[in-house]
C-alpha cells in the first residue's frame, strides 16, 4: 500500500570481517525503523506478499554442512517466521504467486553423476569453462511450493538452465516468466532468452529469440516487459520491450537511447526506468504510449527500487558526498524524500566534490567524473590520478559515492574517472564505437585525450600523473603504461594483460569476440595478431611507471595467471613493480577487511610515487 518499506541495511563488522544484513521495516510517514527477523544476519531478497500481510525472505536453514538457503515467511509485524521451502540444494531466487498461496523458486539440480562423485570418480570433460572450473556446471530449475505445506512440485527440467536473475508470475497466476539459457555455464547469460511456462499445460514458450532477460509481468494486464539487445547486439545496450506471451515485442520507450539497467511497472501500464546518463544514474517515467519524462532527483544517483500499487517509489540512492540512503518518491512527484540516515558519520567528514568534465576525441563527445582534492585552490597544479571503470561495456563512472575517490582526494589528488568509448552513458553509437580491430587502443586514446584536456585547464602537474583501474580498468591501465609514457605510477587491478589468455581461460570469454567484431584469436592469423596487439604484455618493455599489480588468487573472470605473467615480465626487466595477491576466490573480494586493504595499498602506492 506504499505506507511501509522493507529494506536490507548492511553494516560491516570489521572484527569478524563480514557484513551483517539487517532486515528493517521503515515507516514512510515518520521514518521510524523496526528490526525484523532478529537472529538472521545472513538474509536476502525480502518480498511483500501480494496482499501485504506477510513478508518472505531468503536465509540459511539448518546447521553445519546441512545448512542451505531457504525461503522463510513471517507476518508483516515480524512475528511467526517459519521456513516454507526444503529445497535439497537451496533456493537461488523466488517469486510469490499472485494469490499468495504458493511460491515459485529456483534450485540447482543434483549432478547427474552424484553416485560416481561419492567414489571420487570425478573426472570431467572441459567445455566452454574458465580455468578455475572444478566440476561441470549443473542446471537450475523451477519448483512450486504451497504455503500450506506438502512436497514441492517440479515445474521444469532438462539440460538447459534457468538463470538466477528474475522470476515473474502473470496477474492470473497461470504463467511464470524466466531467463532461459542453453546450459548452466556462466557465460551462457549472453545466450539468455525470455521464456514463459504455462503452469496449466507445462508448455514453455520462447517469447523473444534475441538476447533478452529480466522479465516482469504487468500486475494487472496481459503484458510482459523485459530488456532486449538493441539492434540485435549482445551486451552492448538494452532496450525495454513489451510483448504478449506469444510474442509481438515492441520497444516501450523508443526515444530513450540508453542502456536500461532497471525498470518496474507503474499504474496505468507505464514504467519507471533507470539508466546511466552522462555522469548520473538517472530515472525516467515512461507512459504507456512511450512518452519519456525524466525525474529530477536533485543530484542523487538511483540504485534500484520498488513501486507500490499506487505508484509510490522506494529506492536507495547516493550522491558524490553521501553514501547510500533510502528515499521515497510520492506518486507523480519529482522531489524524493530521504527516509534513513545510516551514514551520518560520513556526513560529518570533510568530503570532496565531483562534477562532469567533457572533452572530444576521434570525433566523439566524451565525458567523465572530475573530483577536486580537499583544500583545492584555483590556480594551483595538483597531481592527477585516473580511476578507470570496468566493463568495458555495460558500465560508466557516475557521481555516486566512491570511497576510493574520496580517499585519493583527501591525499591531495585530482581524480578523473573517464567514460571511454563502450561506456553505457551516451547511447548506442558511443557504446558500439568500441567494437573493431583495436578496441583497447581506442579506449586508451580516449583516456589520454581526457588527461590532455584537463592539463589544458592548468590544474594538473604533468610531472605527477598516475593511472589505475580494476578489471577492464586494469586492462586499460596496463595498456596505457605500455603504450604512453605519461605516467609516473600505476595500479593495475585484475587486469586483462594477455587478451589471448583472457579468451581461452575466462568465464566471460564470450565478451572478447563481441569487442573484436566476432573474431576469436583462433579465427585466423590476422585475428591472432589483433589479439596480441591488444595485449599489454606484448609491449611490456615500454613500461616506465612504478606499477602495483593487484589480483585475487583465483579470479575466474579475469584469470589470475595474467597478473603473474605481467609481474614476472616487469620484475625480470628491472622495472619498479610490486604484486599484491588477495587470498580470495572471485573477481573482487566481498568482505569488508579485504576491500579496505585494497583501497589502502592503492592510495599508499599513489601517495608514495606522486607526492613530492
């Protein structure tokens, strides 16, 4: 009814090196908070029941090795929490049936060779898998659990898989929409297609044969919305489409040339839509007829949200000087109201300000986020640090609160976060400009052009320039220090240093052919030369910057051996280099202590080599 919001508030416990999630009920009228589900500090996916009388969430059930994530349900006042699913392999995502009597959920299947695995007969054939794979990917499928009890009903099965992103029921409870993939491998998300299950007949219909995902049925009409690849692209830009169960898709907002990262149905058949727009995460209301009106958020960056039946919106948001808080937007209003003040301690600090900075390169209008150092005095020249975003597509730097940027600014650095070609903040043509024979070379030219444009304003000391980034930002960092002699210091985090290795060993190997216009390194001798020319390791002898390398010890997305290769080359060539390994699995650690330590060594490295 739009009167209360349930929100997860994450509070880091540095002593235990974990972030405890507190499920909290916030009263919209007063902002008063009440803790729900005490005793559950590993909690996720809270959802109101359709009638608002109950709240479901996912939390562990059981103990020790028998513990697994299950769906719990409690009354709206927080009492009577009980486990309603008993999925053998745990619950990944779920959705209430519109009548509130049942829940559809996603759970991973048992391995087909479970008996053999117990005998350690666990050899497996490698397919399109990353180097860190220890067992074949196992599909996940849909189940139905009634809240009255009884055994769950299996809804789907097969060697194909459901991607754990979104489930949605039609308003009459007959259909369930989901993201269907040909198998359970990580990079098969690029082959995702919206599918609909008819629970009455068990028939599955593919709604859209393009790359498409995030399905959401209208709450009151026979329409299904989802995002789909623009201009038949894969991973470059999403448009918001609307279709019926049997197809007939149309673009719901044809004038919005942005990568749709979030949408939700509004009363009357319209939508709330969010996307990166220049240096902000913007919000629009889209009418049923396709008219687009931007919501003036007053410097806030939208970060997902929830829409009540009457059209009220609850959402977390940040600005450059304020970390995430919960906000409320009344139906039709353009003036959000803050409901929480969880980061009051940060508000009391002296923080740097950020703004948009623009330049041109290769005929492209480009931008980035520019943050001035604390104590900035017009007319003085300061050391500069580039902080380059990842991706390299489906991402952009915005004026969202960034702890690393604030720490660098506090040490006296100007920070530039360039939105190079491929970034999703300037429309499809700009995103597509990265595609070609030399994707990283174009990205490098964009970043250098941003530095030169900033130098021309007189605020930068050209003798003290550093470059840094993580993931694709690390790739760009390594590329820049091997191809341009502008840099005194560099931090290359989780970097693609060898493009051939990235294709051969990564869980997102599908991205590389997208960037190289369909070519793999093995397509032809010419294609191999293109990949080698896009590899910083090819030009490693050119490095003059003092270089800090950071990587998780087991990174399936940007395989860790690339960091070892780049480090070994720099070390043997007598360059100034240090390699800091993070003992963690994944592309970036999720625990608060390691995140703090990465920021610490990053800032200390720049301070050591760029401060007089």
